[in-house]
C-alpha cells in the first residue's frame, strides 16, 4: 500500500521551482530522505520533458482543457479559486501559499519510477488530493505500472476541492457510462467509481465529512 504525500508543491514557473528545490535540498533530504528528494526532483524535471502521459485525453474530458493547462499559465489554479470565503478565512492564510500541483508529466514520472513500485501496489492513498487530478491520472492510465492497483483513494479536507473532484467523477461516468459506474453519490463526503471490466475502484473522500459521520 502506497501513501503519497508530496514534500512541496510544484506551481507555475519551473525555474523558480528548480531554484527553490536546490536551496532546500539539504533540508528536504534530512526530513524526507535522499531517495524521496531524488524522486520528487525527477517529477519536477519530468514536467519539462516530452514525457508520454497516459490517459491525458480522459483527464481533459473530466476536468476540461482550461483546468488541465492552468498549471503552465500565470492564472491561479482551480484549487485556489474554488475556495469559498469561509474556507479561506478558516485557513487563515492566502490559499495560494499552501496549494500546488504536479503537472501530468511529473505525475507520470512518479508512476514510472521503479523506486515507488507502483506495479506491486494493490492500493494507493493520496492524502491531500486537492481537486484530484493525480488520482484520476493514476486511475485512468490505460497501461503501465498502475494497472494492477485495485483501489486508488483520494482524501481531501477542503470541501470545495473535494466537490471539484466529485464533479469530475460524475463527468467521467456520464461520458463513459458503458465503462464506469458511480456509487454513494448521496453519501456526504464519499464517492466511489468502479471500472466495469476490471473492478478497479477510485474512491474520493472528504476528510471532514467522514470524520463527522464516524
């Protein structure tokens, strides 16, 4: 079982990201280990390579082309702009300072990384999935190391970000109803998508809602 949590956020300007990572490399190595920093650096560089991204067309279908391309633009990410005023007040800081995303090519580098052994995992959990792009990419990849993963779980504390991921799941099933089904839509803070042919599951959880229900 793999639990993924990124040590820092990849945002828009890749040169700033690389300089930031270089300055913090000794600290990150001490906290997360040298292998973690190595893998994360590969993901950062992978964004600029011509990395083949599995399932990227389906990602554009469920999120929309504009949302998929915003990481390369100066515009705020959807994960920033979807927050309500109440959620922003609850965070107590500018949400742009605590939210970022790895671009699809970087996620693909992580998936292909032999150190992470995705081909041996039965379940992957992304704690703090944001709007869910990474877990959808892992779930929708038509081939590669992630095919053996039977359950992919995305957990998010911020309700509006979870809602974006939920709407993406509903769009996926609406567009490809012959391949996927969706369950628990009426259960607060919980959505499950199942692929008909393989039985593989994508589970989206709103952490606050699940803790309240317990």
